[in-house]
């Protein structure tokens, strides 16, 4: 499929790829994992980071971009880390181009790709590309009488010029669980007006519903992360100390930071029969003056 604005082609590793062009920007979405791997406004560096060593294979998650963590977050006995959604093939259900040139892509996770435990979930991911990147994950429990407990998270990797010249605003005064100290986390309070990453950072901010700004002094850019129906914010950078698989080149820690939006751990969702839940994130950028 190919139009002036949307093209379905083959990407890295032979994976199906949706390429999008608008008057303001370009984007790419891999159908493996419904994974947004690229968004770039005209005249700006890419907004998203993808590791140069990322595996593009049907059996593995892509390292970078916007992995969809669903229907659970983190490790789980008998299942892959961060859920099934990011390692399954999604269907391209619909594309549309608005009168102003913005492009909307709707992807659907086939139920037959899910294990029996989660087969009652109808899951869609809607991406709108314009001068902003809008992503909405919608899950509906279609079971006859079973409540499902789910977690969801858009695990966004942002490209930065140099992590030592980055500050993150919007979290002051919030409690967080520090998982860089261990798997159980240690509850602390964010006292600084702007968080600076100076070491391995793995924080979950529960009950954090507000917008966050990533201020990049090197690229002279502010990235704004706005969200709705999200009670959790996660901030992650492995620094030089966290042991990672071979799909992440250790020096790349300087060029990325994850600011993730979702509902995880104590903010997990009880999804009643017939009930839909939506997680929406809007990413925008502006010059840092």
C-alpha cells in the first residue's frame, strides 16, 4: 500500500513498516509490536532514540522508540518482560489523512496472537502524526464476567544530545520508588525542581498525572510529554552501571532518556467486563531559549 502520505513497506529485519509523511514531520511504525520507531519534525533532530544494536526480529522487542508494555509491566514469571504486546505482530486496521494533512494510523492486536489468559482483550493503538505525535492505547475487556488486572505503559525512549546536559521538570514534590537500588524499590521524595541524570536512574513515580518536560541544553530543545488516563511516570537511564543485553551499546546511555507514561505497579488497572480503558500521550517539541 502506498499513498503520498502513507506507505506500507519492509523495514529492518524484513519487518513490515508503515512510513508516514506530513507537512510537518515524518514517522515510522513497525507492525511488530505496533512500535513507533521514528518521529522527526522538519528541521529538527529525531525525537526518538533507537539503539544502533537493536534487534529487528519477530521473536524480540525493538530497543528504543516507543515499546508498548502491556498487559503487564516489568518481569513476570512464565512470560516475557513488559508483556506480550511489544513482541507480537499487529494488524494495520485503518489509515486516514485529515484535511490539514495530519495522518492517523489505527493498529489492532489480533486476539489469536494472545495467550488464553488475555484472549478476552480487544486492543487497539491509534497514532496521529502531525507537528506532534499522539499515541492512544485502548484496551477493552470483552469477557462475559471476568475482571482483568492489567498494566500499560508507553515506554518512550527520547533522543538527547548529551544526558549530562538534560534536566527533567514536572516531578518536583512527588514520591518515587527508586529501583536503581534493587528490585523492591526504595520510597523517596523528589525535592529538586528539575531532575538531572548523574547516575543509573530507574524511578517509578506513582500517582503522577501531570505533564513532564525534557530540557536539552545540547540540542537546544524542550520535549513536552502530556498524558491522560495515566497515573504513573517512569524515568530510566542505565548510565554505565546497569548490565544490559547486547541490543544496547553501553556508550549510547549518553544519547537517550526514557520518560514513560502509563499505569504500573500500585496504579495497575482493574478492567471490568465490557469496560474500555484508554492511555493517551502527546509528544511535542519547541526550541529551548
